C-alpha cells in the first residue's frame, strides 16, 4: 500500500520569521486562491483542504487606521505616536500593521501608499512609500 504524501503547512513562527526578513506570507487555498494572513487549514470559501503558502506583495494602500498617542502595550511604548493600519496590498489581500511617526491625519492621508519594512516587532511594520 502506498504511503500518503505528507505536506508541510506553514506555521505562524515561519510566517513571523519571514516577515522579519522582509517577506509577507499567507495561507492560500490551492483550489480557489483565497488568501489569509491568519492560519487556515480549511478554506472558509470552498471548504478546500489543499492549503499552500503564498508570498504577498510588500506594497499597498492604507484603507483605514487609528492613531495611538497615549497608551500602548509595553513592546510599543517607545513608538508612540503610531498608526494602527489596515492595508490593502497590491493583490487585494488585507493585512493589519503599524506605521510609525503618525501624529495626525496629515501625516498619513487615507489612500497613502505604504511598503512593508522588515522589523523585529510582533506586528507588520509599514512605512510610507
């Protein structure tokens, strides 16, 4: 009897390590192409179980954000003020992250182009493109 081939599904640690090196990775359904930056073992759209890893583009547009000026988790205290952003990457995938040195809407107008910046932080760091 033939053994079933085992396939490696990306771990969150592998995803975070890749981001530190400047690569944004996602889980992707091999059947329908749906991508998710959160772990996916079954596609929520077509229930497919053939999940692969996809590299995401490193540039996109800020769709929404909130500016953090007063209180932040200890890891981010030295970064205040910053914007917690939702970015639509150039392939349409949405990711969240942060942009440093944002004190007002003038610093990061809606629709601003951003690019991923490798960082040791536990979140995706973007900078103005």
